[in-house]
C-alpha cells in the first residue's frame, strides 16, 4: 500500500510540477511583448496603462535571468500571489478566483457525485431487466453522447424561454444582493438548477450505461454462475456483481474528470454562471493572461486533488490493494 | 488450406453472421452512414456558402431555406452540412491518431514491461490528468489562425491515454500465452511479434477503441469550438452553437439555429456508442444470449 501511494504521489508531484511550468510559460512565451500586447488589447486608460506597464515589467522581473524568473514564480505561488487581473484591473487574480470558486464547488460537487451515484444504482438495477434495459440503453447512450452545452442550451430554451420557469443567466437575480434570507436562497437555487440538471443528466447517462455493461460482464463470470448453481438468491449474486463492477467505475470517475471539467466550463458559459469556466472564457476573450494562468492553476490543482481522493477511495473499496496484492 | 486458416475463416463467417443479426449494430450503422451521406452530398443541395449572407434574417425553416436562416441571414442548412463534414473529419483524424498512439504505447509498455513500462506509465498518467483544453488555450494564443487539421491532431495527441491503458492490460494478458512464447523462441523480433501475433488477437478490441475515440473526438471538438478555441476558419457544428448562443438565439426563439448541430452530434456519437455495444456482443459470445 505504501508502494501504491508512493507511486501515485510521485506521479502527481511530477504532473503538478510540469503543469505549473506550462502555466508559468503562458504569459512569458507569448509572441511579442506580452505586457504591451495585453495593455493594447485591454485598451485601458493611458494613466492606468503606464502604471500597469511598470507593474507588469516589474512583476515579470524581465531584468533578471529566466531561471530566476521561474524560481520567483514558484515563490510567489506559495505565497498565493498570482498577479493582477487586466480585465478586472486592479483586482488581484487570487481574489477574483476566490469569488468564483464557491460557485464551482456548489455546482460541480453535487452534479458529479449525484450523477455517479444515481447512474451506478440505476444501471445496476436496469441490467438484464428486459424492459428497463431496452428503454435505458438508447436513452443513456443519447444522453452520454450529448454535448454538454447542447443539453444546456436545450434546457435553457425549454425551461427558461418557452415555459419561462427558470432563470437562465447568472447565479442570482441582478436585482438582488447576496444576503441570508429565504428569498435569496430560493433565488440562488433556481439559478443553480438548470446548469446542475444538464451536468447531471449527461453524467447520469454515461454512468448508467457503464454500470449496466459491467454488471452484465460480472453476471456472466464464472463465480456468478457458480453461485447461481449453488442456489444463491438472485439478489445476492447481483450484490457481488455490483461490488466487482463498482471498481472500474471508480477508476472511470478519475478518467472522466477532465471531460467533466470541460463540460462544466461550457455549461457555465451557456448559463453565464459565474464559476471558473465562465471566468476563464472571459479571460481568454480579453487576453488576460494572468487570469488565464490563475484559472488554469486552479483547474489543474482541483483535478489532481480529485484524482488523489479517488485513489484513496480505491484503496477503501478494493481490498486487494489494501493487502498489497497488486502494485497498481 | 491449413486447419488454422480454415478455422479463422470459419470464425470470420461467424462474426459476419452475428453482425448481420445484431439490431444495435445495424441501427447504429444506419444512423452514422446516413449522416455521412448527408455530409458528403449535402452541399449539392445548396448553392450558398456557409458564411454568406443570403436571405432574410432569422427566418424559420421554409422550402427555400430548409433549416431556416441565422440572425444574420446565413443559411443554416449550408452551415450544418459543411459543419457535419468537419465533424466526421475530426472524428476520423483525431480518433484515428489517438487510437494509433494509444496502440503503440500500450503494445510497447505491455510487451516490454520493466523500466519501459514504468516510464510510459508515468507519461500516460500525466497526459491523463492535465486537462487538455488548458493546453489548447496556450496553443490558441500562439496561433492566431488555426485549421481543422490542427484541431484534429491536437485532439489525437491528448486523447490517447485511456486507450493506451486498456491495450497495455490486454497485451499483458496475451504476452504470456503459448503462441507468443513460440514466436519468441523461434527468434521473431519484438515488433513483429506485436504486430503479427498480439495485435490480430485483439483486433475486435482495437476496432472498438477506434469507434469510442471517434465519438470522443467529435465531442471534444464540439466543446473546443464552442469556447472559441477551435478552427478560426470555416464552420463547424460547435461553432454554430457558439454563434447561436452569442447572438441570443435562445431569447429570440431561433430554435432551428441551435437544435440541428447538437442533435446531429448527439445522434452520431450515440449511434457510434450503440454500434460499439453491438460489436461487443458480436465478438464476445458471452454477451450474445439476450
């Protein structure tokens, strides 16, 4: 088990190191003078531009050698200093990110976990149940094949425009100020529901299909037939099948994270939901490299942390790793 | 004819027999082929250019403009057909490249084992966890003009890890079989063993991996196009959706602008996935009895 975690940790550290290095390269290796480009594109007021030019040249440390710039970047990173946003000047990037992160957690965590849980349960239930299987299979495949933003667009159009039940832009009404009251909480939930539903549905289809296929494999395995031959009740056989089938689904969750993050990004764009995805798009469109850098760093760290958590979960659900029977 | 080739032929006939009787495979194939035909021949039915302003603005579907027109008066059908072509190209090139890289890395890592396997594993894991669109943002900033080809190659270069993992696992289980030992004893070179002994024995697996990668590449491309990181020239289904959302098609109720592109993607990719299940049943006798 120590070997298992040791290897995993090494890979995560190497990945984090590489990712931060790529991140560091974003503004520095842009063609031309990044500062000048940025200021020209952002078209800020002349006096602000001058101040910013001075600030950025100093922040870049363009007078020191490249290796030193690189070291300085790491030092600043550990101090939580990610530079200043151009597009939201003069707010520091770390502050802008801090304001967006809660929305992401609020949207992504329930969507990922609930769709995984519900999809697995439903997939296991539907497998080899003729009628459910025949309806689930096509629906599940269509759902998992649906581009995230298209489902978002459809839901927004149907429930936001045609039926006019849900709001389709922002995290709360423009007329409201964030405060603790039932009216506000209700408003936030209403804005949250459609983005959540579109993320949930696409994920649900994929997990249900995956589980259904895994269960069928497991039910055809020798141990299942053996148990059936011994006269074990159907429910018990299915329980064992489920336990075996859940392992690849845990791995699958780790493999899917990148796709889910990209999906969340476009979903936020469709609903103008002010999470990291929406911020990242604004940063790209405004060529705000420091903000891009910050978003990128946040996404990388989040994906790595989630992967690590899944590795820990894997140890809990797979007794073989706990006993050191397999290396990976 | 030696007994083994006879056997192989018999087996192939068996696959054809089950393939022709598999509803999932047939339905999936019909849907994909229909869209492929539309993509190839669709431009014959339109005299417009995808970005050309041809008619009245925001017009509902009619006999003249089959899928209506956009907010700017572009013909949606023309955009749809040309976009469909881009979709198939990204799927074929991106998915093909991803499968190829995944195959090579999976074969070598699984067959060689040891230090080669370990280091390839590290590379695979790194590519797996770095969100590929994050890297594309950087590339997009470098290249002001990007084509469809570049997008496809990029997708191919980042989408291979899970295929590599799966193929590595398969290779591991195959390499200790007797026929591979025989080949090794008779002095065959490792690369030849991989391609003449191991690969043919997991052909079904490779075909299925390609189909999944094909569908996956289409979805990734749609996502990239939607956030403006796709090709800067031409038109694609993802780009159509981006334009529709940016220009308020939702609020204006121009459903004919945003429904066809997404529906086509969902139908093609869904059909590919269903084909895959069908193929699985054809190749794997255990799954057939349904």
